């Protein structure tokens, strides 16, 4: 006997409309976040002055204390004894060079506390203004 009806088709989940809806919702939330940011700033045109000079970045050198206790001045490895000589060499071009003291982040096998205080003491005794580099802490 012949069947007059076809068999029911298998159910399929179409992904293209689902992807379209997800991107539509994503676009809505991104646009909503952009509109939530308030900028309290007045549009002020900057004036041009004949006596003005362009800002020049200050030269800087970093003294880095690594996790293993090595001391770097700039990109060159030095010890505590050679640190002041390397800084003086980099300050010969410009005596206004800023010195940053940087501690590498992480947990090392060496206690860097004495190394930090020794480096700080030597730089302070030489009359070098030191700026520490770190993350901003909470209250």
C-alpha cells in the first residue's frame, strides 16, 4: 500500500538566527555602556602662543631590582657597587635625568629588603632624587 503522507521531518536548531540575536543584544549592551560614561568637561579651544614651546619628555633611567637579587641600571646588569657609576654615566648627557627605583613583581627566593634599603641609601647619599615605581594601593 502506498503512503500518501510524507514522514515528519526531523527537528533542527538553526544557529544563524540565534547568533544574530546574540550580536544584537551584545551591541545593545555595548552601546548602553558607552552612554553610561559621563564626561564632565567643557569643550575649550586651545590657544596658540608665540612664546610657547612644545613639551619635551624628561630623560629617565630605571634602577631595577630583580627577583633573583640582580641590579639593572637601564638595560645593563650592574651590582650595587657599579650602580652609581652607571647612573652618573647616563646623567652626563642631561643632569636633570630622573631616577626611578623599580622592584620586579613576584615572589622570589631572595629577601630583597636589604637590597632595597642598600640601593636607597646609596642613591640618597649621592644626592640623587629617587622616584619609586609601583601600583596604586587602596586606602
